[in-house]
C-alpha cells in the first residue's frame, strides 16, 4: 500500500511538472490590444523600417525571481507577428526546478537499482544455501568413500597383494582429492554467502 501511495504521488508530481512546463499562449496573429489588456502597457517601442513596431514589456521570469524583457513585434494591421522569449531570464534547464527534477529522477533510479540489487542478493542467498546443503551431502558421501578406500588399502597391505595394494592406493588418492575439492567448494560458497548476508545498502 505504501509503495502504491508513493507511486501515485510521483505520477501526480510529474504531471504537475509537465503542466507547468507547457508553453504559454501563442499570441501570433492576435490583436495587439488583447496582449496589452493581458500583460499591461509596454515600457518602450521601436519602429522598424518595414513598418512593423517592436514593443518592450517587463516580464517576471518564469523560473527565477527576477525581471526579464519581452519583445512583441506588431504589424501595421495591429496584429502580433511574434513574441520573444524574455531576455535575461534563465531557461528551465538553467533553473533550480530542473536541478531538483534531476535530483529526484536520480534518486528514483538509485532506489530502483537498490531494489533490484536486493532482489538479486536474496535470490543468490537462496541458491547458495541450497548448494551448501547439496555439497554437505557430497562431502559426507566422499568421506565414506575415503574410509572404504582406506580399508581396502589396509586389507591389501596386510595380505601382501601388491596389485591390490596399488589399486587401493589409487582409489584412496582419488577419493581424498574429490573430498578436498568438495570441502574447498564449500568454503568458497560459505564466504560468498557470508559476504552477501553482511552487505549493506544505502
């Protein structure tokens, strides 16, 4: 339930951010009087040689607590031809909002990575614990084989049968080597399991 709530909050936050970042009204082609009634009286104007007029408006920057200047080009028919982005105002990608968004996204990605690592660790622990149970059974079996091979060697030595004695020595050596390999494998898996269980996530 807690994860579902966090997911809903994240979605709402991203939707709100996307809505905030939408472009403002496109004034091109509209009557300049509408712009003045909406934005206020221009602070200055400049007449271009082609008959158009550029009006300047002081505008509060969208992503910073400072003033910028917007230039509105108006044609002879009093229709708006273009509205510039406020000069001296930082863009969204230069703002603290963008920085916070980046930090939030990095945090979400890190959290997802941690969850994945924890899941993989749990699966590895489960696999290693099963493997250790299996290797314990192999070690027990190999110990019995070493005991049998040692008995065969003792018997062949007692009765002086060189051929049987050589065969028993080979079998004993093979059984001991196999037991040693299984014990080494168990030690490696136990170290890996201990490291996994003691791993800390931050």
